[in-house]
């Protein structure tokens, strides 16, 4: 009697019940060994994916040890697989006339190799479980890879679109375009991917590309606003420069009155103001023209730097011109009534002295000394003023009184800090 199975012909007419039973057991063992072989192969392929993930992101000693251990398992699996194939090839369970002894040997060998395959798979799975921390870390970084690369590419695209937009509006952005072009080699590396550069390096590169591209895009989007701001500053500073020239011409009459009514010590330091103010106005107007040229050429950084220089120049000149008028005003006031200035200083001194006695029977020498000295300085300044005759040095008097009031303010501040800290 014959039966068709797997494309071959099997003859069942051999040796009776005992032999047939052992042969059936051996066939079942062969099937179980084949299943164990398949399960080990599947486990190895699954774990290889995990090892490849760890290899891609982790070059630490634990990561290297895991790779080496998996390689050792590969050798064990190869040996077990070779043993399985050798056993299967050694026992032809379909052979006609297979006796009980041969079937028993086959059963024993097949059970042994099945146990070897199962034990190897068990050890492999235990090893795989031990990789939990390394694998979690690797998978976390791999999960960051694709989004990081995509963000980098999107940032490059957005920067390119922003540049196209400002150029369409008639604005040049050559420096930004050059910076964007310089990202070309980094984009090439990004496209080559983690397989060539590693996961960590690719993520770092993607983040760097994103950061640089976003900066370029932001500057491009702000360029119209920057151009408008430069235009506003140009108009404002041009007007200020022209006004300074007019104001510089009005300083000389102020100086003439100072010379006529007050001693030389009151105005000598202002002699240079008209000339320097006019020079500053001329220089400011020249720099404004240079800034206009830079703006017309869309050299934004140059235009901004020139305008900052103009502003500093005008601020200094404006202060000098204003100082002449303020000098005349203060001198007029003190000449008319120097007692008012004196009383303001004395009031500040008395107020500081009262504060110094707060919560104390005697003042702190750190405060009493400077205040006593300030009283003496004020008396000396007043005496010098009154001894000046027809043309006293009012400016020296005002300068000394200002210095006294500044000293008093420092002492008051120190007292308040001491009271606030409980000392």
C-alpha cells in the first residue's frame, strides 16, 4: 500500500506495530525539531533588528559588549543549525525497511537536537530581554531621526521661499542667499542619511541645518521691515543734522553774552562749541549721504552702522550745544539770587543730617564725616563767591554746589541701605 505525500511515494508495509509507533514518534520529533529550528531562526532575525538599532546609535562599552555577545550567539546558532541539518540528513524516516533500532536512534537524535535548538533560543531570548535599556535608548533616538531630518528640510524650504518672496518685492538678499547656499554640503549629508553618518551625527546635523535655515528665513522675512526702519532713521537723522547746523550758529551769541557778563572762568571751556558743533553737523550730513548710498545699494549692515555713527555724533554735539544755553541760564539764575542755590544745598544737608540720626543718639562716623565736610565746603564756596567782587566765579560756585549735593545724595543712599538691612 502506498500513499502520496509531499510529491513522493511512501511505503508503509514494514515491520509491525512497535516499529511503526517508534517511526511515528521519530517523525513527530523531526517535525518538532523543524519547528524549533524555525523559531530559533525567527528569534535571531528579530533580535538582529534590535542589535542593528543599538549599533546605529550606541558606541558605548555596553553597546559594544551587546554587539559582541550577539555575534557569539550567532556562532552558537550556526553550530546548532549545522547539528540539526546533520541529524536530519542522517536519518531517512521514509526509507523502506526502517527497523525499530534505527527509528529509535533517529528519535533520540532528533529530540537531542530539538533540545539544543530550544535551549539556544531560550538563551537568546534571555539575552534579548537584558538589552531592554539599551534598546529603549536606541529606539528613542531612532524615533527622533525622521522628524529631525524632516524639520531640517522644511526649514530649508521655508528659508528658500522667504528669500524668493523678498526678491520678488525688489529687495536684494545676497548675503542671506550666500548663507543658504553654504548649507548645501550639509543638506547633502542629511540626504545621505544615518546609514553613512550615524544616527546621532545625522540628528545633530539636522538640528544645525534647521537652526541656520530658520535664522536665514527669519532675517529674510524681517528684511522689508528693516528697510523701512532704515528709511525712517535716514529721514530723522538727516533732519537732526540740518537742525544741528542751525543750532550751532546760535551758540556764538550765547557765548558773546557769557563773555560780556561773566568772568572768563565761566565760559572758557565752551569756546570750542560753535566750531565743533558745525564740524559735527557737516560730518553727520556726510555720513547720512553715505548711509543713503548704502541703503540704495541694499547694503543693510553698512547703512545701519553708518546711521548708528551719525546718531552718536549728533547726540554728543546736541549735548554740547545745549550745555552753552543751560550754562547761561544757570549763571543768570545764580547771579540774580545765589542764596536760592545755597538754600537748596543747605536743605539737602539738613535732611541728610536728620536721617543720619534716625534711631541713634550719635551719628555713624561714616555718615557724619562726609556731611560735616560738605557743610564746610558749602561755606567755603559761598565765601569765595562773595569775595569775588564785581565778577565772581559763579560757575565755580555752581560746580562746587553740584558736587556737594552729589556727595549728600551718596550719603543718604548709604544711610537708607543701612536702615534697610538693620545695621
